[in-house]
C-alpha cells in the first residue's frame, strides 16, 4: 500500500479541532498515552508494515 500524502481528510480543520478538544484538561502523561493508543488503533487499521515504516520515517524527519 502506497502512503498517501495528498489531502485526504474530510473537513481537516474540524478533525484537528477534535484532536485538540480531546486533549483539553488532560495531564501531559495522559495525552501521551491517549496519542499512543490512537497511533496503535490507526496503525492496526492500515495494517501494512511498509506503509507504516514509511510514515514513521517521514514523521521522524
């Protein structure tokens, strides 16, 4: 599966706001745990190791 880097989120501003809202009022450690869970859930949905490795490389750099 090729990594799609083109805009692909319906209503991206709403999505970003939802990400911010779900973190509001949380301690930093809890935010990190929640973000890790979200990453694992979405990674499982993607399921392709090559695609996930490419995404991790892009995120790191």
